[in-house]
């Protein structure tokens, strides 16, 4: 059994967690091009080695960040997303498209 | 007669030929370099040499041929997919597989068993009917069968309504088959080598040279070669190799595990798959029960296997086939699969001129080996993308034009 340290719940069986994908900067959906959005939605670094990813402790629906080595299958560090994301993301109404 | 046999055994001139000659030295330049000596790369090399007269070809394989997913899969071959693009493509592969032993003059033990995708819920029954109708429309032999049919067709199957997930019916695909996967790699490699293709085992690609937007050379741990064209077919290593050419992919490398039991007398004809229970099982010609499940829960560049997997798998296997409770598991292993977001492959151009890709084969690419070889070779030889593989282009992700192959899911291929 493999254990993972949840910043909220402590050491838990890794089966209690859900992998959520790489931490990448989200482009502004109201301003970015279709190609930038497609890249954000579909493309993956998928690195052999150190990665920084979203994980969720499923039972408590708590999302956090883990640094992991995908070649050694080792979890290096887990921490609250607040360490990286200092500001709240605002979901504001998009500006109306400019008249052509 | 016995003397003849003894003499033959002791003579030094055995006619038994070696499959591959000793590894040659690298030439300074090749017309085509193929990265990855799995089934896909080797089939591509064979088709280039045999049907397009392109023989100045090198295959670079990091380990030994067929040592990747080609030699690790559960060898299920079928064409009962869901999208018309998928069905047409896999149907061509099945027709090539059917005569592959003859084509390669090498027995790949192709064995048609009948393939059952069990449905345990109303929605699974609906999807099965949908698939059956798409299949029939495209000339593929598939039908929806019900509990009474299953009782007749697979007498061992546990059809009890007391089971945790009772079986309601199945999508039945009579041509569903299994084959000997190693033989597929060896057959293609042997024939390609006879035609002049160089197969370099134990040769790792470490970089790809791109000059003015066009591939110009490939660097290996044994030196650099120039090339006219190059193609990568490296399964779980797809993202790492593509990165060398400056290409980004929508792929995650996720292990898929499988296992076999000790050999037993032939007792199970059918190939049984349950998407809901994440199980597939068939009996090999050697008598082993070959069993697999769903992909691992998170990406890894590793092939270790786990107790979690075998425990989870067996609880479901025993629900379907309780008589296997006395059977012992002999080996388990994993392969690194290259999973795409729409469960369809990525084949064709990359944006780097003369650099092509064959990837995104995830948990479903063994059955596609012959058609990939044929169509990738056609593309390399003619410079045009064959219509059959055009839907699988990498640029579909830029255009939000995904294929959505739900007939694949991460189980049952
Ligand atoms: C457990 C399991 C069960 C499966 N079951 C099925 C099934 O039942 N039916 C089905 O159709 N498919 C199945 N699949 C999927 C199928 O096995 C693969 O999609 C298919 O074999 C891929 O073939 P390939 O030739 O592209 O890749 P591989 O056979 O993986 O070949 C790629 C090769 O590239 C080499 N390579 C990697 N990096 C480098 C480098 N830097 N330089 C040189 N060479 C390199 C590797 O060593 C490897 O040999 C299964 C897969 C697994 C793991």
C-alpha cells in the first residue's frame, strides 16, 4: 500500500486520492485565442521526472498540490494550493465583443 | 531415420536461420529512421521495404524488439468500435491480421474466439445496441445478445441475479481474436531484415535534429545519423521523444497492468470483457488465463505492478467466472501506455516537416499493428496522409475536432 501525505488529513492510502493533472497557468478564456485555449485544455508536458500536479483527497473533496517523481514513483512534497495561488480567481462577466 | 535425425542434431550446418543478424554499425545516413522497435515501428519498416521499395531504413530500439507494450499486452484483436472512423480503421487491421501468418510466413497463432463485451446496466445495454448497429452498418459482424444466449454461448459464465453486478446481456463480436504478440514483432522484424532494413536493438534515441522546420538527423547513444524522414512509434515514451523534435502532445503516460495464471486444459473459448467491472479475460493457446483490468490511477514512467491491482481484478474475475477460484496467478506485469483524451490514436504529420508520429495507442494498439504499418509506410512513401488515418491527425486537438472513441474506454481491447 502506498501512502500520500494530505495537507489536510495527514497520511492516507493513495487509493483515497484522485489525480487531477499538471498545474499550469490558465489563460484568460475571454481574451486568449482558440489555439491557446486548446493547448491549455488538451496538451500535456507529461514529463519523465519531476512534476507538479493537482491531487484531490476524494473523501473530503480537498484539492492540493503534489510534487512527484514519475520515474521513481516517489511523492516529494504535498502542500496547500494557497502556497502558489495567493489571490482569488475572479470569474467576472466577459466584456461584450467589440463592434466590428 | 533416427540416424538421420541424430546426424542432423550434431551437424554444425543447421538450416534453422537466425531471425536477426548481429547488430550492424550505424550508417551515416538513412532514407527513413524509425524510432521504436515495437510492432508498429517494425510493421512500418516491413511495409516500406516490401511494398514501397524503400530499404535504406533503420529501426532504433532502446531495448529489444517487442519488449515494450507489444510484448506486454493481452493480445485482443477486434473491430467492434463505436465511431465510423474507428470501425473502418480497425476493420482493415483485422482483415490484415487474418492472413498475417501467411504474409510473414510465420505462425502468429491467430485464433478467433468470439468477443463478448458484457453489459451490467441499462445504459451499457443501450451503448451495446448502438455499437452493434454502427458495426452492422459498416459490415462488421456484431450483435446484441441476451442472458439466454449467453447461457448457451458461455456456459461457465456466472449469470446469477444474486451477483453484485448481474449481467443483462452483451455485445457479441464473433471475429474477436487473440494472437501471439511476440510472434507479430518477430515476424515483421525478420521479414523486414531480410529485405535490407537495419534493426538496431539496444540503441537509444537521445535527440532529434530539426533544421529550418524540417527533420535532418537523429542522435543515438551510438552516434548521429542523417535522415530524409523519421517517424516515432514509442508508445509510453511518446511525449519525451516528441519533445526532442519540439512537438507537444495531448498524452499522459499511464501504466496498464495484466497477469496470467498457471496453464490449464482448454476450457474457455470466448474472450470476455466487462467495462463496468474492469475485467478482460481469455485463455491463451498455452492454456494460461490472460487477465487485465483498467489503467493505473495516475501517470508514471514505470512498469512495476501492484497488489492493489491484482486484488481488485480478482474480485471481479471470480464474480464472472467463480470456477477459477482454484487457479493460481503465475505472473503479473505492466506496460506504459500513451493515453489520449479521446481514446483515439494520433497518426500523421507533426508540424515538423518529414517528421511523423504514430502514438496515442494507449490500451488498444496491438490490434492496430498491421494497419499502422501499412498506412504509416504509405504516408512515408507518398508524402500524403491516407484518408483512413486522416481523422487521427494531431491537429484535431487545435481544432476541437476530437474522435471520441467510446468503444475504447480504458478497458477491453
Ligand atoms: C497490459 C497491456 C494490455 C494491453 N492489451 C491490449 C489488447 O488486448 N489489445 C490491443 O489492441 N492493445 C492492447 N494494449 C496496447 C498495446 O499493447 C499497445 O498499444 C501496442 O502494443 C503499441 O505498440 P507500439 O509498437 O506502438 O509500442 P511498443 O511495443 O511499446 O514499442 C515502443 C518501443 O519504443 C522503444 N523506445 C522507447 N524510447 C525509446 C528511445 N528513446 N529510443 C529508442 N527506442 C525507444 C521501447 O523500448 C519500445 O520497445 C495493451 C497494453 C498493455 C500495457
